[in-house]
C-alpha cells in the first residue's frame, strides 16, 4: 500500500532503466501490485563525449565518465556498482522465475481485457514476449539485489513508483564503495547533487519501521505475487 504523502523522488534504480519497455513495466506495476525498481542488465557506462581537454567528472571502477547530467551521473555510478555486487553475490534471475513473472503479468493484463498479442504476427508476438522477459529479468534481478543489500546493511525502506527501495542500505553501500575507491566524483557540486537523493529525507516517503509494508517488502518475491 502506498503512503499518502506527496509522490517521492524518482527512484535511484529506476533512473538506470535500460533495455526494458517502460509501458510493460508500468503495466506490471498496475496489474500485479507493487513491484520493484529495474536496473540495467549489463555493466555499460553511458558514452558521453567530453569537451576537448576536459577532465572526467566521475571515475567508476577505473573508467572515466564525462557528464554533468544528474540522471546520467546516477546511471554511470549505480549501474556498474550494482552489476559488480550482483556478480560478487551470484545474483541473477532464474528462467523459472522469469516464466512465472511473465505468466502473472499476462494474467493481470488479461483480467483487464488487455491482450497485447491480439492481431499481431507471430514475429511481433515473439518480440513482445521477449520484451516482457527482459522486463521480468531486470525486475527480478534488482529485487534480489535490493533484498541482499537490505539484509547486509539494514535500515529503512522507502516507497517508490516501482516498489520498495532500501534507501539506507543504498547509502551505506555507496559510502563503503566510495571509501574503497570504486568511484569518485570530482566536482563538489555534482557530488552534492548525487548524494542528496540518499541523504535528504524530506524528498522520500518512508515505510514504518517494523510495519506490515516493511516486513513484506523483501519477503514476497515479485514472481510469487498473485495477480
């Protein structure tokens, strides 16, 4: 159940959405209840051309990134760090989990009379199915990352458009990675803007610690939710 305060800031993980069809993600959220933020499924970093002679604004896992765009900055940092964390902990979406998630999505859409495949060619139907599986894979993987981070670092959870997000765990994780030298933001103003999402409590809607929503957030996987 969503909180009643003003809409929260855009999800940190939602900012790094790549390769997942946004309308399908929104449909999944609407039809299957609260789901979870989506992260990139590869470790690519945005290709942004620097000005001649410009120093990199960010260094992430030894790679230089030139950007002053806040969303591109979060994407450049969070994507490879989440990817490395997933690799370190063996986190991935299993085929059976993806199958179940996609079936729940189909059932939810069908219940609302939404049949995307109607009138499509076999090739188009296959394309939609592949798109849904990409969405499922990304959502499941990010849910597992979030669950692991929350188990490791604890802390409070916030409501987000695509579901629960372990904000305190994100902050602790990023501070640890920064201390280890995994990333560095050269520009103080950019650094302040980046960290504001993780430190300014006024822009978030927190679940009640120990409450029903917080208890459920990382207990019931999205592929096991009933439509």
